C-alpha cells in the first residue's frame, strides 16, 4: 500500500482504497488532522501534491469561546 506524508501535520497517511494510483486527480482529507489535500497520481507516480486547506478549529471550542465572550459583554 502506498503511503504519503500529510503536508499539514507531517504524519504518514495510508491512501484510501478508492484512490486509484494509476490515474487519480482529486482531493484527500487527512485522517489525522482533517486537512484537505489535493493530489494527482499517474501510473503510481505522485505528480502533484499540495495543501488546499488546514483543518478548522474544532467547533465545540469555538462555541465555548463565543459564549464566554458574550457573557462578559452582558455582565
Ligand atoms: Zn494531517
């Protein structure tokens, strides 16, 4: 199985089965940090590989911060 390193977190990722390394041009979400990557394979060779978007902060943390901020303004 082919493995690549995530451009955002540097962890080694196993390529999912749906990615056909003989001919693939599309996106992949890092299973570790959820960053969005774009890669292109032709005949098992990685021709293009770039980071599209780093994972956004987790929603529960953001909600918590907004709630606290709003509370401070009101009190
Ligand atoms: Zn990652």
